[in-house]
């Protein structure tokens, strides 16, 4: 999201007169295992304030300044770690379970900086016997962003929010069926959406009844204009064991990124699903991938691959329940 640097300059210029409030700690939702959880976040030196329109709200999110050198206390599972935010305001803390494993399922982590609004985020710990976990894109995979249509894309980025951005029909039920396992998989969102949109993405997912996602969004800057997903996915595959299901769209480079990951981790990638969001005419982009126009078609394939139960598929109705 926002790959055009000129748009970023325009954003900063338009937001130059925005008023500010107290500092804020952003703590990003995460996934982990019963043995280890890594949490990351960002400290904003001046939290956004003022203005009421959707455009001004989005601009405030994108133009708040980062706090370098903030002392951050991160708490998870009755443990705490003290870290210092880097030049971009980012921080990271890793927690090891020791002799007592972290319990599988959802829990809450917190991060504190003196004088700042604290950050809280959900952590989803995967059970050791989960059959797989899911890594998904966001823009034009689960949310309609219109990345290939610049005027509509700009309107989505600045003129819409978690309440007005359209959802891709049928994706939430598809993901809920993927999660409907005795040992539930965890879900990670690896996306080009900026980290400043963490709250917006979280509320969008909640509004449309998606499973809880760990969020690994893009840190905007020249170094992330391309190839920013691969390092994140590699790190997730190294920290979370077991097979992975990759889900993205055809609009930008998800097929190429996922093909690269499969080549690097051939024994780990269980399935790749690609939503047709344009640029799907060249079949060579999708080797051994399921390309679908409507999620019901992906559900049918997932049933055949043992990723979704027939009962859950049948509960969705239509073609999804036809196998």
C-alpha cells in the first residue's frame, strides 16, 4: 500500500498542520508458539489528534512522528522485557516459555512508555498439533483496495476507513472454515498496508468477523518499495513450525512472492490460493496454485485437500457445500 513515493510526499504536506496529542505506543497483534512469542510495535512521539473527516483521520495516522530512544516495557504471560525504540520508533521483544509452555489460544500483551498511551494487542499462540497455519495478504485479498486502479486506490487509502472499505465477499467464511479445526490454526497478515494502519486493519477484520490475525504490516520507506514480504514470511516460517497455507491475490506480486517462498521451503508450503484481482491472464504466474474468482471455489479445492471439513463447507451453502 502507498508504494508511490509522490503520494507519501503529498500526504506529509497535507498533514503538516495537523494538531497532536500525547505520545502513543502501537503494539502489533502477533502469532507465536507454546515455546516462544515475539512482539513488536512502534512508539509515536506525537499521537494524532484533531479533525473529524475520514481523510484527516487517515492523514493523521500516516504523518505522526516516531519516538527514537523511548524506554518500553513489554508484558506478556506474566513476563516483562525492557527494550528501547530504534530510530524509526520500532521495538521488539521475544519471550521464551521455559519449562511451562504458553497456553494455546488468544491472550493479551501490553507495552508501556512513561507519558504515553499504552499499547495492547492480541497474541494467538498456536497449538503444537495444529495441522497448518495461514499467511495471508490484505489488500484485494480480504479487503477491496483497488490497487491496480490509481484513482480508486487513492480514494480507498485516504477516503475510506475500517467502516467503509468494502470486504471481499465470501473471504471471511472461507477463513473461518480454515480455522475450524480441533487444534485451531493461527493466521498471520503479511501486507503492504502501513504499520500506522494497524488499528484500522484490526477493526476491519473484527467488523467482518474474520479470525484474529497477527499483523506484519509494511514499514513505509525506500527499503520496502519491493521485496518486503519475503523476509517477514521467512521469519514466520522459521519461528512457527508445520505446514503453511498462503493466500493472496493476482493484482500485484503475491504469486511471484509465494512461488519464491515455496522454492525456498518446498516441504512447508501445503497450498497456495490466489484471488483473481486482475492480471490473471498469464497462467505461468500461478504454477501449482489455486486461482479463484469467488471464495466458494477456493473452499471446494480446500475441502479436496483436507484443509476444510465437508461439514463447514456445507454450512456455507452453494458450491462450497457441494463436495
